């Protein structure tokens, strides 16, 4: 069974970088599909942030393009999210998800608070 | 970006009642529309994809339909376990976008 698990710090200071890891089991991220980061803000809005596909190419939401980077470690079957220069507006629950048109597998989410 | 206008924002319904949630796409997305259910403390779970196809394990009381650029999710007989937040999502083009969500509560 495909499983995704997010990990990373729950508290980040403003202006710093947010870094999260998604560990995938049950499927190789190099086999197929797009591997995504999605966040849910307080108030329930969902925002797609971007993906890295099985070939290693990335696609980012233009609203975040200048601040976001998604990379991977194929040896560990993990992919990563980095968001630079965070503000309180980046406080959210962050999910990783597999895109098989649509998003068919999700991690349980990690809550990240941006605060000094 | 394609905007997904979802309504209502919240909905209170009785057990066994018929519930309908709608999403209006700002442009043609064909059948590239999915619905998700999110229960408290859980991640979103896929309900319907391709406008009308039920995901594995989803009860048949859930159904999806389309009229032009308006998409609907229908729950034919509301059950207690259906309580949560529902989202539509367009899969026609990136950036993928979601509706604002409908919070479904029991009356």
C-alpha cells in the first residue's frame, strides 16, 4: 500500500526557511506520477504548491515560484519542500500527496506555525 | 488561474436527507474535476474523480455530475459518517485549484 509521511519542524521564525520531508513507502517516486505539496490554511483554504515528477522535473504555483523549491532523494524515496523568507501567512498544515489525476494518496499532514 | 467557486460555504442537514454541493469553474475544464472529503484531524480523501467516477471504497450514495462549467456533488441519503468538509478541485491545468470548501454539519 502506498503511504506518505510528512516530517519537519512545527515552528519556524519569520524570514527563515521552512523545510519539510515527505517519505514515501509502497511505491517508487521514480516510477511514475507527480509528487506534490499542498497546504491548508487556517480557515480551510487549500493551496497547491507544486510538484516534482518521476523524471525529476518540477512545476510550481506561480504565486510561490520565487520562494519555493521541491527536490528529492531517490535513494531514500523522499521528496522535500523548501519555502524561503516565510511570514506568518505561511502558517498552515502542509500535506504531501501523489497526483494520479487526481490526488489519490495523501500524507497525514504536518502543522507549521510561523512565529517569532 | 482557473477559479473554482464552491457553494454553499456551510450546510446543515438531517440524517437521510439529500445534500448537494456545487462548484462553478471560471472556464472550461471538461471532466477534469475531483471531489474530496476531509474529516477533522484527517487528510483529504478522494471521493470522486473525472466528474462522475467514484473512488475505491466510496459508498454509492455519493455521486457527481456536470452541467456546462457547473459541477455538483450529491449525497443521496446523508449518514453520520459523511460529516466533514468537502472540496472540489480542477485538474485541467496547473496551478491546480480547489474550491473554498463546504462544511457539512448534522442538523
